[in-house]
C-alpha cells in the first residue's frame, strides 16, 4: 500500500491555480529578477573571450551553481565573422554552470531536451507504489517554480564572483575571485523537507542531485524570461509584457511531459502543441489539476 504523504510535507506544496497576467503576483518578481540581470556590469566582457561567474547557490551535496555571462546570444558576430542581425542579439543572455565537485571542472551544458531525457530516466528509476506520488510532487515543485511561489527576497545578495578567460582552443582559466554584494534578488528556495522526501526515493537526477537539477532549471527559465523580455521591449515595435512566455510556458511543458508519463496527457496532444507553438507544449489548467493531483486546491 502507498504511504501517505505527511501533512507537514503536503501543506508545503499545496496551492491554488496561478495566473500569469500583468497584475499577477509573479509578474513583479519576474520583472525584478530580469532587471537584476540587466544591471550586471558587462564592460570588458565578451562571450568565450572574457566572461564572469556569480555563485547563485551551493546545494546540500556541495554542488555549486554559477550564473555565467554574457551568453552566446549576446554576440555581435558569428564564428565565421558575419555580423548577426540586430534583432537576433540578446545582450542579457547567460547560462547556468554547474560544478558537481570541489574541482573546477564544470558539468556539461544541459539543453531543455537533455532535461526532458533526465525526467524520463528519473521516472524509470522510481520503483514501487510511490512512483506516481513522487512524480506528482515533482510536478508540483515545477509549478511552484513557474509562478515563483518558493522565491524569497534577499535584500543584500552577497556572492562569490570570478572571471573566466578563454583561449583560442576553447580552454579557459578562472581568475580574480572575490566576494561582491549585489542588489536585492528574489532567490529560489524550495522547502528542504520536500526535497529530502523526494531525494530519499530518487537521489540522482542524471549526474546531479534533485536540488541541483531544480536550480539548473531555475537559471534556464530565468534566462528565458530575460531573452523574451528584451525581445518584447527592445526589439519589437509593439512593447508588451511577456505573460506566460518564457519561464512559465517552459516549466508547464515539463509538467505536461510528466503528465504523459503518468498517463494523464496523450502524447499526440503534446506533439501537436510542440509543432504549433515552436518547441513548447504547456499544460492546460485542467491537465495541471490532474497531474499535480491533491496538491492543487480547487475550492
């Protein structure tokens, strides 16, 4: 018989369906973190020449997640020397860099496709009657991340900062490490008891812990917000808020894939939306209620 989730764990996940509109609570948090990225100093920095790392989080397993910028989409020229279209440039672009040990050898870069592959691998590893319960808990964590329900304001964010210098052969070295205080930041802070509960049943997520996997995704979707916001307000003639685009639709696509694993969403529906919506397939509210189960309060 499936074990009942303790009330103290359940209560930390429970929530109502959320909104992505301009007046929704998440909007202020998203815009604040976008402006935080916008304010980062970029003088003297260039992609794969000289970049900068900011330590965003260290997991309970000692993994370190850095925000590294500027990213590939900030380039003015392609590798072949051709000038990129101005409308394609995203100067606030960055990427997550994960170090899984105390050495300075980074984990390979993870695309969204690789994240989905890890999710499928994770689902296969969970054995016994707890499988569906753990997947629904994980889906709920992603939903909470999408709407920044587990983010807390750090008014004086103090972190390690270091520069990365690249050589022509692509190799790099780290130098000029220092502590620096940054402006206020809304930092992701998932509940420790919830993480421990899931981790006991599924300790490894690819080559990282659940905590690292979540933070890696957090930086990926944060970057998505920055890119779409820049496009809408600095490239498009019709400036408008990004609503569900970026963070929310990406994480809701993760959740819909979990819905397929659970048998709650047909694969044809997912593929249809991937084709129509250029690489995303966000779960609808009725699907979210099914996938997250009793963690969503509908009354």
